[in-house]
C-alpha cells in the first residue's frame, strides 16, 4: 500500500489542504474539504490523480472516502517538500549518516 501526501485547492472556499491517498488502488475517490465540506470527486489511474470526475450514483464504486483533519487547512500553498534539517527524524538520520562516514 503506497500512501502519498497530496495537496488540494478547494474551489469552493479557496483553502488548501493536505491528505494522504492510497495510489496503489485505482478507481474513484471522494475527498472532502475539511474547511467547508465541499466534495471533490477524483479518479486515480496509474498511481496518479486525474482530472476526471465521476458522477455519484449507484453504479459508481467508491475506493475511499477521505476526510482530512481541519488542521490541514491553510490559506496559502504549503511547500510539500519537508525540510529534514529541522525535523527531529531528519536530524537523527543526518547525524547517523555523518557518524557512519566518520567511522569508515
């Protein structure tokens, strides 16, 4: 199972929000905006979110109904790359690599 972090822009309220999506499962996903509740209907093909929307009806098979936390909302686009130099796990990983390089 490959969960990937994505960032969406809600066309209804104008906020940005982050969520994790299982890209290994192809099909229809329903993604709810945590700010206003607007539902974004998306289809995943070949591990990527497409611009294809799907109609919500009885024949649509829903893979996942995603409801991100309200705290994932922001007014501005976030940098999706994590700065590992300020992250505790990133610091320990960097320290381990430096120590390993010194010992060799």
